[in-house]
């Protein structure tokens, strides 16, 4: 991972560069904010160690500009400064800085702060790995297209809406929203264990085949259970497991695999259930055409309190325009949708 | 690059920068340019701090502070003090070069 060191002071820039290089990092340098901004937006570095006061942009100004860009990766931003007043640190944090180090810096401290940043960036890499794992499972099912992208976006919209509902405000916070976006693509990961003759069957499944298909919920949960035994406290694994296990449960207790009902079904499973069904209804399959939003909506309303949690349905109705936006943004290519 | 070579290079950079900044600060003060005085003092303060030249750092910080407050008239009296500290520091550099042991200085992130 490349680190961009920015300092107009040649001596400091050399010291920081040498310290990081000696710790095994690949280091790029820039002597002002303009040059640094160009390198960051070109994707040259994932981490920045920037001086505070520079000609052109100051360190916090550079950080603000980076944060306002729609970059494909998160840039971890460390500000190096002689400014140690609390209000200046607040200004740095408000600009989006992740960490600070004081001048004159201690090399061992700088190396450890960079290492802490690498751990944060590794979490983003983990997020990508989770999605890649889900895509891999999905890749055996050629019909699903951008299903995962749409479902995770529907789930996020529903969770955001529910966070404003008093009944759910304790449970649905920023972390819940982030986690459901991250882990909802894992809902069908158990399909890796379904035989091709069932999974790739282009027509409607007979009863026996459908029983086999239904095992994907527990197969997914068991897969994530194995990871949870090694990392029991990891929240994304916990939510991923709950979603895989419960996204086919129904509010009225007539779903599978456990026949859970009402609030015994974890909220994340209730949210994914609606998002998954909405996407299935509005997508084309070999055995059916894509239904319109209005038909999908009336189906979901009809199933409120039967298949779906009425509160999740109510949230869906309040944000249906955002569902339409997501569906349009991730529309299937015409060749598939026609 | 070994630590001794690195510190030798940093001493060279500091010597050049300190002489340049000293001249610039005098010129900016004479011209009444508080903004550039503050900016250049800040640069010299940073370079001095990197190499533990505390005397230069302290006087440069005072000039920067005064220039930022826009009271550069008073700074004229401090410029002689800065010159004195820069001279003292640069006079010490040959000794620092010969006595410097790369390992100990670099591992503390400071030298001289």
C-alpha cells in the first residue's frame, strides 16, 4: 500500500519518508496541496501523512477536498502538526482527518499510527471480500444479474427509514445500517451447497426440488457459524448469519427453515425478506416476466402481516420512490430484461 | 541510505534553508509583509524543530506568532536574536556532523 507524504518542508518530508520507507512502506511525496490532491485523485495512494500548514491548501483543506470527492477507496488521512490546541484538533477532525501526530514526531509513534490506519483500511478490504464472496455464490445462478447490488441498496434505504421510527430507534443506528448494507448480499450464500440440477433448473421447481432449495438458508447459516466459532464477537458475521438463516421466515410463522414468527424473526431478516421479494418480483426470470413496481407494491401490501413485518411494509411505502431509483440505477441490460 | 548519510543530507538541507529563510524574513519584515514573515518563520521553525535546533525554533516561533497577530513592528527587535541563534546553530553543525552517531540520533527522530 502506497503512502503519500506531503510537506512543504524538505527536511520534515525527508524524515517522514525515510522513517516510513525504513518500516517497509512504499512512499510517494508531494510538497504542496495541489500536487498532493492530483496524486490522491489519480488513485496513487491509500494513506496520506500530511503537514498542516502548507502553501496552497492547508492540510485540513486538502483533507476536506479529498472527503468531498467521490473516490473509489477510502483515503486514511493523518495530519502532522505543531498545532496541539484542542480547537485545532477539532478543526482537523471536522475536515475529516483520521489521526494526528505532533511535530517533532517520534518515528516509532508514526509507524504505529500508520499501522493503525492500515488496520482500518483492511476493514474496507474485508467489506470488498465479503461482497466478492457473495458474488461468487451468486455466480452459479446466471439469472440474478445485479440482484445483490439492488438488494443491499433496498435494505439500506429501509433501515435508514426505520431508524427514524421510534419503535426501532434503539436498534437501528448507523452501525446497523452499515452492517445490513455490508451483509445483506450474503443472504443466499448457502446456494453454493445446492446441486446444479436444482439451482440451474430453468423452470419451476417440483416439491422435492423446492425442499432441496430451501436448505440454502441453513446451509448459509452453517457456513457463517463456522466463521463465528473462530471469531464469535464479530458483528458482521452475526448479522450475516441471521440474514442467511431468516430471510425466508414469514411474519405469520409460515416461512422456513425454523417457522419463526413476528418479532422472533431478527429485524435484519425481516428487512431482507421484503427487499429480496421486491427484487424477485420486479426482475425477469426464465419462468416469468418482470412485474411492474405497482404490481410488486400491491403484492407486498397484500402480504403485510402475513409474509412481511407491517412496520417494514410501512417503511417501504414511505420510500418507494427510492426503490424505483435503485431499480433504475441497477437495471439489467436490455438483452436480459427484454 | 544509511542513517549517517541521511543526517548529513538533512544538515545540508537545514544549512541552506536556514540561510535562505533568514534573508527572506529580514526582507519581508523590511517590506512590512506580515503574511510572508509568518509563513517563512513557520518554515524555519519547522526545519529547526526537526533537527532539535531548539534556540532557532523558539525565536522563529515568537516571530511567527507576532507576525500572525500583525504586530511586526516589534519583531524588528527580535530579528537580531534570530540571526544570533541561526549563526550559533550553523557554527555547531560541523561538530554535529563529526560527533553524530546515526543510530542514536535517528531512533529518537532528532539530531544535532
